[in-house]
């Protein structure tokens, strides 16, 4: 898995917020952890 740029991570966080439909902020660590689960 390639390292993501900060911009890509921010885009992913925005996507997660839209996908979950919640305004709760998740940390980058949580977002990356979820990504790893999805990409297994």
C-alpha cells in the first residue's frame, strides 16, 4: 500500500464522514485503521 499524501488522507476523512452520514470526527489513526480493514 502506497503512502498517502496529507491531501489524500484529508479527502478520505471527508469521504468517511459522508459515507457514515455522521458529523462525528474520527482521527486519522481510526480512519487509516478502517481503511486497512477494508483493503485486506
